[in-house]
C-alpha cells in the first residue's frame, strides 16, 4: 500500500473522460496537496484490499474449476531451454513458490511452459494448456454488452480504475483440479498451481493466421480499388465527430438513410449552440433480398432496424425521428398487405417519437 497519495487538478477540463497518464501530462495536471490527508485516510480505512510489496491475498468468494470430459491424462514432454530463458523461468518459479501460487506435484498431467513478453518487455510465466483446453467443458462467463456499459456511465465525469496485483494469483484453484495444471521446471522438478495460472489457450490456433502471412505460398492481393477504399475510410475517420454520451436534459434525434446498397443511422443530440453531439453511428449492407425492396420499403426497414439497434437509448424516452416521412405514411397504408409490414408497424408503436421530414436528396 502506498504511504502517500496525491490528487490531480487539471487547469482546463474539456473532456468527459480522463484516459491515463499521457492525458494528464498533456493537460499539465497539477498536484493539489489539500486532498492528500483525505485520500490517505480512505486508503488506511481500506488497507485490507491493498497488497503489500511481498504479500498477496486470495479471494474466499470463489474458486477456479476446470470441468473436463472423460479423458486420459494429458502429458506433453518438456523441451530444452536456452540459458536466458532457463534463468527467467527458475526465477519466477521461485517467486511463485514463495507466494504459495504453486506447489510440488506428482500429477500424471504435464503442459508446456511459455514465456510471454509483456508491454514493458519483461517476461510473464505462462503455461500452454491447449491439451487441457481440448477436453474442457466450455462455460463462457457472462459478457456485458458495451452499449449497456457506456449507457450506464450517464453524465458522470470522473472515473476510477483499480489494477489488481497479479490478479490471476488471487483466485484459488479447486483442490481436485490442481493436478490438471501441472508443469515441469527446467531442472526437472514438477509443480502444479494452487492459484489460477496465466495461460495461453489454443496457442497454435491464435498464431496460425500470423504465420500464414509469412509463408511464400500465401497470396495477399492489394488492388488499386482496395487502396482507394482504405484511404477513403481513413479520411472519414479523421473527419468524423467525437462520440458523446447521452444527456438526459437534451432532445434525442435519430436520423436514418437508405441507399441501394445499405443503410446508415446517426443518433445525436444538439448542444446549446445547435452543434451536434454524436452518440452513435451505425451502418450495414442490405442483404440480397433487401436490395430488391422498393425504396419505401427500404426506408421503413432502416427505421425499424435503427430503433432496434438504439433501443437502449430510446426506450421510454421521447425522440425526434428524422427520415423521409413518406415512407412511414406508406407503411401505415401497407401494413395489412404482408405480416412483415404489420410487425414493423407494431414495433414502431412501442416508441414515443415525432417525425421530422428529411427529404432523400438532403439526407
């Protein structure tokens, strides 16, 4: 735990989100010492969650399990090491033994040790668990939708992140599954993990696409059309607006447009000077069937698709739909002809919006 803490004050705060040390350096952040005692007091009260330099705690809330299908123990014969790699592995094995991360093993399993280079060019001790991965019963964890996560930020302007020291090592491995994590040290000793290891699943599958690019048999055609497209995309990225978060006090605008090949949607709000604050850009190509639709049908499809994509921002809130209003009039008259049109009309009825006519030639 740090014995001293400082607070940073930025002369001109223009951004909603502070992103790391480079941003603080660029903005010439200053140290405000009046908050030092306040922050040190908070850290002292919560000292149990901070790791000392030579000590790690482990959570008691959960354990890492490795559920596997019936199989024979996987034993991969270890290979030799160069002097530099051998020394690095032995050093990190000693650290893990001292921290209680690993323990001696007589397991019938064995996986290969891999030294992965970190951003600071130091080496991380990893194990290639591909043999175990091939017999493991997959149990994917729930993944938060990024749109939901960003919407949850609201209008907050200050964000804090905490980095777990050796986060993997703070999760214990279930006692019955520890033999599956066994590996061999350069000196021949066998160990297994008591805490969750850093691992590289499917290492070969991950590196295959990169290795293929190095093969003289691999063709990588680059046409003038592709070069033109790449430059156009880069130009659009340079010219595009910075995305903003949705603000409760401002009106919401959803603007849609359809072409012969695809559809585009912009969700935005207007600031005090009528400048656009872009919340979301979305686009997609039409499928073969949609490309054959009548233009009115395509415009309606885009509107239905757009409100579905932006449902998180629009549901329960009034908004202004900027589109070719003729298409919605057409949908109102056509909804009895096909069940598809009826579904579209019913979908739009669940939203609270006013239509602002946007002629196709100006959209």
